[in-house]
């Protein structure tokens, strides 16, 4: 009897492990992001690109500290298919976002989430910085909250860019 229970227990563990190993990635939310320039970008229109959606605020010290790394990542990998959308939080004044974007010459898309709907669609984002990495199929493959390992992030993006 003990042997049967042990075998059943092991079989359950294997099944659970297989489910986690082969669980599909969740789809990125279908949102339209308003840019600082007043354009609208549907996230779904960026399929076939690897997209990083990064929520940030001008008042967030870690966000500000990470911007040079995000610029470097974008400059290096945009020619290979990376798109970056830095979404300013709803509480961030538009004038602050505009001044920050201009003074730092941010080369990627800067989005405004004035009503909080984009943050809500991504799981009700409250903490910054948080970045969601979306593969070419429109699936969220990784989430980065706060500080992150730059080399690991770059490696994950490179792997996603290499996939067809």
C-alpha cells in the first residue's frame, strides 16, 4: 500500500512539474498606449517584435537610475527588433515626463497612462520600476520589478529576438 501511495505521489509531482514547465506564457493585454507626442499605439500592432513595456515615474529614484541602461539596451537592440515603451504612471505630471524625456533625449516611445488603464491592464501595477518583456507572439515572457540583473535581461531579450 505504501509503495502505491509513493508511486502516485511521485506521479503527481511529475505531472505538476510538467505543467509548470510547459505552461504557455500569458498573453500581453490588448491595450492602446497614448504617447507623449499624442499618438496612439496598439500593443497588439507590435507583434513580430520583442517589446519591453516599462512602467516608471520621474519621482522614482530607481527608475531614473535605470534610464541610461534602458537607453543603451534600446540603442543596441532596436535594430534587431526590440521596441521599448516607457509608460509614465498616472500620478506623474505630464510636464515632468516631457521635461525628463527631452533632457535625457529618450530614444524610445514614452507613453502616458493618465487614467491608469494601462497599469490596470498589466495587473494593476502600483510599484515602479516594473518591466514586462513580451515576445514576438505577444506573450509576456518575463517580468522585472525593481533592480534587475542587466546581463540576464539582455540575454533573455537576445534569446527572444532570435526566436521566430
